[in-house]
C-alpha cells in the first residue's frame, strides 16, 4: 500500500463517508434517527473562497481585496462561512455539517471537465471509471436508498446501485411542495 498523504486522505474520506452512512450496524441502535448523508456538488457553480473564506489569512485579504468576506460566521478551523449561509452555520454548530475544503484528485491534466469527472468518480485519470464514488459506497450498504435531485443522475451517483432521480417540474421560485418532497 502506498503510504502517501494523498492515499491517506482518500482513505480517510472514504472511511468518513462509510462511517456516517445510514443502515450501518453503528446506526442500528438509532431507530428512528434521521441519518442522512447529503452531498452537494455544484460542478464549478460556487466560489469556495467566498462561501468558506480562510479567516485571518492576510494573503486572502490582500489578494481578494474588496471581494474578501470580512464578516464570516464561525466554521471549521481556519475557515468561516459567508454571512448568507447562516443556515449552514447552525448546522455546523449542531455538528450536522462538515465542510471539506482544499481537496483535489491526483489528476493534473489541463481539462477542467476531466478534473470534475475525476472528483465525481473518485479515481485518478488513469482509471477512467464510469461509476461514481457515491454509488459504489451506497452499493455496499444493504437497504440504502439514494436520490439524485437532478433530471439525470450525476456521475458520482452512477453505477450498479439503485439511484432514483427527481427534478422539480417547475422553474419558478422554490415551492413549499418541493421542500416537503425533499424532506
């Protein structure tokens, strides 16, 4: 086994995913408890330095200038949450949210799209997997249900395991019905 830092982080991430997945023996005693894993992957649709600014980093303040978030809410060590993410701050305080920052696959090519695919399939570029890490993890859990809130399952959810997809039939403001269905 390669004892590299990258391998350790990958194994730790996989272990954390498995550790918090519903229907594991560790959760068997938690009958009726709400044990969900929610993964939000925006594929480039979020400026992470704005959502999770590095608090107290003089280089961040100097390089970001007027874009720097100076009134961040408390979060994980060395990082804050943008003030508009107050709901996420409450989840973090209740130990129901764990931001994972500064992760990257070993892929070092120049294609942004290939890099995104490698994040979702959980493998380096040489493996070119057609399945996602989330589906492979869910496939190991008997009785696990997976839901992709999308018209088509994202790469992270593709594979042999059963994944349902659902997308709202409307594009207006979020309807209370949508929120109820997601609960």
